[in-house]
């Protein structure tokens, strides 16, 4: 069961224009996720309409709200996400615990926020402001960091737990990003799982990546790796999330390889544990 | 720390990552360099995907160094979409005489990010 009404269940895949037909054809796709910044609410791609007509839930995922940014929230971005979520009939919208703009510049990718009381306060304000505009529940995702701010006052798990408690937001837990934090920052992923309110996880992201020179790069362009599947297993052993989604953004493999990755996720997710 | 101080610290990190600023105190400089390189690679990938076939054909192997030079010299300003970024790069190539003066609207509507 999903903790939110009509929330995703089972196994899904990130819908991308480059693999739209593949996503429509793949067996065992229980839901999909579409990136809001790639869509226009008034002109949804036919493929997403096809999936919706089949009853496949579509989750709206954003990358540009900059919820962790200390500058004023860009309401136009939130309104765009709200309009896309509405057009998709999405049960939930999501974005990251990150910032992507500051000082007049755009990063183009998700950057970590310091884990301080001050930064948490900024996130709480921004998430509340986003809630006021969004017509659907908002789920917040942990990112894959390459660097860390000094002087963290809280662990990642405690930081996210308090963010959820103060805002009522849900969690989109990315197990590949959890692995990235473990490799790149030496964070214990099991401790994060212990500290997170796992009953607030609406869905899980899993993706492939590659380790180079002791640094894990969350590429979404390589095959799923064993440590990521093991973290999904560790999560499911504590509290089985309602849904898990495969993200693939580049260097698309043959359809049967994507099908095999979905099957691997399903095998872990659906396993009966006693 | 205040909200404005946090804003300044975030701006300093981002400037270090995309605009050649110094690595902020307390953040591992080698990781700042690594993140900067990752951001550059991502922008290069996205731009390459958005550019018209004409640009790929004309520049061939010269495209990557030209993109890298463009990216380093032109950090993306707030509110500039990746489409506008690609548009500006093409305009820059035309101004430099590398490309002819095309009139056709070459970009695709709402292409990949």
C-alpha cells in the first residue's frame, strides 16, 4: 500500500523521450515518472497519454525548484511543476534536497546543502511555500554528492527526518544516491536507513553508475550495480517501500537489458521476508 | 549563520564550480574540481544533444573543445534555459564565422534536458 492516495506501487521506469516506445512495450511497468522540466502541460507527448489511457500512473519529477537554495523560491518553477502534475494526473510530485542556483548562476545539476539548522530552516520554508502551490503531495529526494560542506550539525538521516516532520513532506529515497554518499563521503548507508522515517517513503529510485578513482558517479548511463540492489534489499528488510523506479537517462541499452533490470528490482522488492 | 550568509556561501561554491572562483574554505578543493568537471561534462552533453545536425557536421571533432571553451567562458545565468544556452552558442559560432548565417529555426520544441 502507498501511504498517499493513488500513490505508485510495484516497479516503474523513468519515462524519457528517447525510449518512449520501449517504455510502452516493456513488460511489468507498473508506473512511470516524467521530468517536469521536459514537458509542457498543454502539450503532453502522445506516449505519456497512451500510458495514462492504460491506467499507468505517471509521477511528476522536478530538478529545478532549488528547494535548498537560500535565495527566494522561483514560484514560476513551482507553478510549472504543479501544472505538469495536474496535466499528468500525477498522484505525487517530487524534487531534491539540493540547490541548483545561487548568485545569478545556474549549476545545471543538483548540489548539496550544508546540513545545518540554518539550511534546514531554508528548506522548511521553501517546501512549505511549494506545498501552498502544488495540488499534490511532494516527495523529497536525497542526492548523490561528490563533495561535502564543512561543519555538518546533523546526519543526513536526521536532517531528512526533521525536514519531513516539520513540513509533512514525503520521501523519495534514492538508493543509488545513498550508495554515492557512502562511497564519496564515507557515510554509513545503513545508519541513514535506521534514522529515516521509512513509512514516509512514497517511492524509491534506483539507477546505475560507475566508480572511478574511488569516487562513485551516479551516471544513470550504466547498468545497475550489486551494492545498489543490496541497499534496496536492506531497505526492504526494514520497511518495504510501496514502489521502486529505475532511472536511465543516457547510453540506452537494448530493451531486454532494461527489462532484466526491472526484473532484478522486482525480485528484490517483491521478495517475501519472514 | 543567517539566510543571507547561507546564500553567500552557496553563491561562492557555485562560482567556484562554474565561474572559476576559488574553492570555499572547508570544502575539499579536489572535490570542488571534480564537481566542476562533472557539471561541465553534463552541460556539454546537454548542449551537444540540443545542437542542430548542421553544427555537429560542420565542427566534427572540433565541437568538444569549442563547447568546453564556451562553457568555461559563459557560466549559465539564472533564468537561461538550456535551449537558450544552445541558441547563444550557435550565435557565437555564427559571429565567429564558423557557421553560415542560417535563418531556419533549428531547435526542437521541448527537447531532452
